[in-house]
């Protein structure tokens, strides 16, 4: 009996010791989990769950760690087991995870049935229910589109991929060299990875040869000062290829990732420098930089406070001095979700933003989405579809000179690999991709259209609208006089218009309202103080509703006056080529001319003067400044001085309705509607409204920008 009693006491003490160790194991597991060291967290959660099968938290965290380290079979078993056990806090989350992993395996019918069962649970978290409904819609879309042949080819790059992670391909625009991140064993010292098997990633560079082969030139263009023992991710080059912005997670916790840049000096990359805290928010993950070729806009992902949840896409504008970046702006709730949005790519050719998300309606894992809209904050959103997206993770979309790249784990289900596709013309390629001209005719109406989650299958080409505030890259200007001497546009040759634009730019800087293109007879008066401005969307020459109302008011005031001529001075911002901007200005002026003719102005009394760029790229610049530069000015010549009423245009900094504007300006709402054309829609930031107010009226810079206060607002 004594022996039995001793054994019983030993078992009791052992059980107490095990019970006491469970909280410690969970504490150690959480410590590693919070550092994204999921591989190192697994043994602690595993031990805690083995001791106490009723500790559902440990079981759930263990399954999540398996999922995060791409051990999907183990993760699926763990979530399935927790799903079948009722009455604990992690059941609904486990059901959702189990369904989503089945979706990754293209088991769409099974996943859909599980999401339906999840929706029947009465006390489900509303946010989780919304995610489940989105996943169900993704199942429907994926099933249908997998049956379509879209005639696109996405190719696995066998010569670049290894048995480890290879991802984030980007090209240097100066020489076409390809840079990507890899967790394979390189020559430098690297720490062991804590999330995936293998080493922490470093960067490699390859030369892309004319015959399509790849040659490793990492030794010639070494990243010795950029690659460390910790994690480095591929990034983005500036237009000249002599600056490189990338992600670095160099610290003892392998967390708190920051965006750095390095300059190429004497064929060597300089010591990296961290960007300021507007980019690298302290105590946050700041990753995946994408720089516009202008160098004035940086997109990146961050999980900083103030976002929609998880990692979001943010943007920042460059300040006046070097790398003095301005406060980052969240891209808003249409682009960002409660889940994760990562790896942005800005296409200057198409003026659109592409990124990866696991929160929008998709086929499984991360899908690549495109955003294009009247502003950054109210775009339409498109899942770019198969074969670019799969049921697995598809990320790091990038388009180089003639080749596009993405990264996906669709091949092995365990590691990210590099894929490529042909892009003969980026703008045409993305236009077809976004407009869905190659999509099936059948429509699946999205229940989530109100939040912008529109899949290409639901999208029709006739739904497409142009976009204004997505700014393109700016290229180095060339002397176009020799190239376009024989090219003609209405109102004069391109070359002569260019020459006129150049010669008059300095004088325009002194007085924006003074016409200097042609001499006027001494007794001819021209309106200067009262000039209507017609504003246009970027790259567009369509008259806005406000512009039509402005021309209506103008014609009503001038039709009974003895005027001689109406001059339409048309301008653009400095983005794009000079030749293209002059042609665009001509089209803008012609649009205003055609409208005046329809109102009753004799055609011979109207002259279009395409002035080209309002200011040079070297002058002080801001994107709101460029909004004001894209305009047509309506001037009147007469033998007698005329006093014509003209509205004052203000540009919105915040979304407002016309009624909101009337309230803030202490104006009659009926008047504001009459001046701008009646609309109840919210007017987005960057668009202008017409107000008949004196130039001396001070407007609130928190809401409105004018020609007079723009630098007060942004200095």
C-alpha cells in the first residue's frame, strides 16, 4: 500500500507540475508569436496543448503557427479538431480558418458549405460573418473564372527559383538588372529564419540577357552594405537607377521593419539610411516600398495605428529637401480592409495602384488587386483574376521594361517563387486587364460593390470611367523641336506651340492672367481681373459639370456685349511630355470652344491657344498645385473695357457636398447648386467648386485651397 500511495502522490505532484507549466509554456509561446517567430513558438504551444486539451487558446495558436509557417496539413487538422468542439471561444474562428484552408486547396464547394454553416451560428462576431460572406463570394467567382481561358500566360521562372523563398522581383530602369529577395544560402552571414525553414532573406541581382537567360551578377553589384544577418526585402529603384529603397528588419527581435535607401556611388551601394519617422512609424512594421519614377510619391505597407486593421497601404509625398518625406496618408477603406494589404506597385503608365490583399473578395490567400479612381480614396477595385491570382498567395506584382513579375507559392504550397509574364505595352496591358475586355460575358453581381470589392467577372467595359488624381511618373524632357517640326495640331504646329510655351513660361510666372502670345491693337481691351477658369481631370479634356455651368454663366454675361474675340488659353501640369501636353491643351481648348459654339458664339470669334505646361518641373510643386494648373482660362477682347462676373474656384481638401460647402462659406445652398450644377453627391478632395465670392474673402484652409493660399497650406 505504501508503494501505491507513493505512486499516487507522484502522479498528483506531476499533474500539478504539468498544470503549473501550461501558463509558462503559453507565455513563452506568446513571446515568440508576438515577434513573428512562429517556428519557435510552435513547441511551446504544442506542449501546453498536449498537457491540457481543454486549453483551446493553445490549440488555436498552435494551428495559426502551422498556418503562418505554411504547414497547411497540420494547420487544417488543428482547425478541424477545434471546429468540432463546441462551447469555446475559438470555435467560430477555427471554422472560418478550416474553410479558408479548404478554399486554398480549390475545394470551393466544401469551403462554401462550411462558410454557410458558420453563418448559422447565432452569436458569431459580425466582422467574422462579413469575412465569411466575402470568402463565399470568392468561391463562386473562382469556380467560374477557372473555367475561362483568358489567353494570358504566367510562367514559372525555373532558372531563378530555388528550394527556398524567392520573391519580390524588381528591375533597375537604368540597366534592366533584376533584383529579388531570397532565403537561400548566400556568401554572407545570415541568421536562421524564425517563420519559415531556411535562412532570413537577403537580396540578389541578376542580369537579364537578350536571349531570355539570367546571369547572376550579385558579385559585381554586391549588396554587402545592405544585406545583413537579419531580413532584407527587395524594394524599388528611382528613375535613374542610382537609388534603391528597400525593407530591412535589422534588430535583435527581427521585428519593427523599416524602409531604407542606398545610393549607387562609384559602382558601389552606399551605407543605407533610414527614411524619417513619417515613413518608419516607431513600433510598427513598415515594408514594401514602391516609388513613383517622379520620386515624389512613396507607397508602402504598414501596420501602424490609424489604419483600417492589419497591414494597410499608405502613401507619402516627398518634401522640398532630399528625403524629407511628409506625413503618411492611409489609402482609405476602399483599398484597405480589416485584414492585410501589402506589396503595392504604382503603374505610372496606367495611373493605377496594384497591391495584394487577403481581405477583399478573392480566390484564396493573398490576391492581387488593382485600384483606379477619381481619387486615391474613392477608386474602383478589381481582382485581376486568373492566371495572375490563384487560390494560394499571390504578391509582389511589378512591371518592368517588357516583362511583369509576381511572387506566389502556388507551385509548392510551401515557398514563394518568382513568376513572369509578357507586357509589350503596360498601359494597354493594364487597360485590358482592368476593363475586362477579355472577360466572360456572364455577370455575378457583387453584394460588396458598395465597398469597392468588384471582381473582373462582375465588371463590364462600359462601366469604366477615367481617373484624375492618380499622378503618373515624369520622364526627363527632351528637345522636341526637331522631332515634331512636321506634326500639326489644330491652331498651329506642335513645334510652334512648344516654342511659344517655352518663351512665355517665365512671363506667366510673373502674371498668370496676362496674355503674351500675340500683340494686341492699342485700343483692344482684354479681360484680366474677371477670367473664368475651367478645370480638368488629369490627362482628360472632358468638360466637368462645373465648367459647363461656368460657360453658361459666361455666355449669358457676354452675349449682349460688343466683344471682339474670345481667347481660350489652355494649360496643363508639367507631368508627361511637352508635345503630349500641348496636344492635350489643344483638346481641352477645343472642348470649351465646341460648347461655346453650341451656346451661340460664332466660331470665328473663338481662338484656342494651347499654352502647354503652366510651370516647369523645377518650380515649386505640389499635387494640388498641379490640380490648379490643369485648366482653360476664358479671356475676352473688346473695343471697350468689359466688367464680367467670374466665379472664384476653390479646390477641396476634404470630401464635402455642395450643401456642406454652402454652410461653411455662409452662402445660400440654392446659389451654390446653381453655380456648380445640382448634385447631391459628395465631391472628393482634389476637385474644384465655383463660388461667386470676392477675391478678398478668406477661406478655411482646412477645407479649401485657392491660388492664393496653396503655399500657406503646404509650407
